C-alpha cells in the first residue's frame, strides 16, 4: 500500500460519426493533449472526499452526501466518481477513507470527454493505492460508472481516455486502432453553451422515428464518410480529412443537432483558412473542431476564434492514454 498516488487521463474529440454511432454505425475518436489529473490519498476517517477544481467538492459518509463546494449541484457531478471509488474499494476488499483531488485542463460539458477522463483517472489513482492497477479493468470500471450519467453510453469515451490515440469504433465490431502517428493541427472552439448528451440523443431518436427513410440515407452517408476518413487519416491526407469533416457537419445539421453558434464558429474558422470544421460530440452548443493545414494556420484560427469572443485552444492527437 502506498500513501498517495497520482493518475492522469486525456480528453477526447469525435472526429467523425457522432450520433450515428448510437445506431450501430462507426465513429472515429481521438484523445487530445489536454488531461485530467487525480491525486488520491488515504484519510483517517471512513469518509470519501472528492474535490474538483471545477468548483465541485463534497464528502460522502455511508452514501450520505455533504457538499463542500458547489451546493447540491456538485452531487450530480461527483456521484459517478463516488460510485467508481466505492466499486474500486469493493473490488479490492477494502473499507478505508479516501480523499481525491481532481485537476482539469479540460473545459467540461462541451463534449470533450471530461467526465470520462475524470472517471478513468480517479479509478486508476484510487486503485493504485492498493497495488499495480490492471488497465483493462480500470477501463471497464469507468464505463460502468459513466453509464450512471448516460445510460446508453457506448463506452467509447472511457476507452479512448484509457488507451489514447485514434480509434474506429462501432457497437458490433468494437474498437479498432487506426495505426497512424498523425500530428493533425487541430483547433477546439467553445460555443460557451453546455449541452446534455442525453437530451440530444433523445432529439435524434425523435428525428429518426419521424423520418425513418431519410435517417437511413444519412446513416449510409455517415458510414461512408467514416470509412473514407479512416483511409485519409492513415495516409495523413489533411485536405481529404477536412473535406470529410465538412460533409459530416452537413449531415449533423440535417438531423438537428447543430446550433447557430456552431455555424458562427464554422464561418470564423473557414474564413481563417481551416481545411474542415465540424461540431464534436453531442452538439446543441458544445465544442467545434477545426483542422488546419499547418501548425502556423492553427494558431491563426485559434486567435481568430478568440477575436470573435469565443474560447479556443490548439490541440494535437495524444497517443499516451492513462498515465498511472
Ligand atoms: O457526450 P458527448 O458530447 O461526447 O457526445 C457523445 C456522442 C454521441 O454519439 C452523441 C452519443 C454516444 O453515446 O455515442
């Protein structure tokens, strides 16, 4: 047993295929070079204390929650992490007090996988207090905890956060690594609007129920984009990747998950020279990703976004997953 342990896990983007992936189609995900770090230690009580620098903190004593920061709102953020810690302790056959501190470089609630990365890093930090962690098991435990937030979660966020890199995923075939060490110059733009993945997934279901034939045709297009994108990413053809991102965005617009602020950011990035721009994740606000032709262009795009009053940062694909 060690007194203190530390783990970190990366955020993610969905490059292609969000929403359609819920219905068995493929998606391409990548982890990015923004991480969430968790420090875990034993405490001399039977409480579980979780503190996050996103202004949420609380202590759990026999499942009773007491907020320390962020009132009862903090509870919904922290509950999945509390459950994750409880499951780790049960699996390790331990009954001890634990305190965790979460430090985030990832804006939350905009589709960048901050909750999955927090979950993966929390489980890894707590588990490694007791011995060498099993990385596959950590991923499985994180997926289980994430399903508390989003019942139909594919688990793809937790997978990419644990293992890093680029993957092609579908519900039937599972995860397939795209073996390309690409340094795609990416820019993330934030609409400033937090979204609820569950609400947007429900909105798409309604659309699908009302427009069955159209949805099937759009799914076919999304599938096709994903398979072309897998080839383009493998051969590092940025022009084609960019064009496919734009095509994917058009489809997402048709199923009603875009937003006027997404359109605004797309316009800004395109004017600044982006090769392709699309929303990433559930949409309805949230984040956009833009692909630049070069590192110099990505810094120009990021500053243009800022000049228009939105937050932005440059990002790269991160090949290091969980670090524990
Ligand atoms: O939670 P987000 O914003 O990363 O989006 C999840 C992606 C969806 O395809 C919309 C849902 C899912 O479970 O795959």
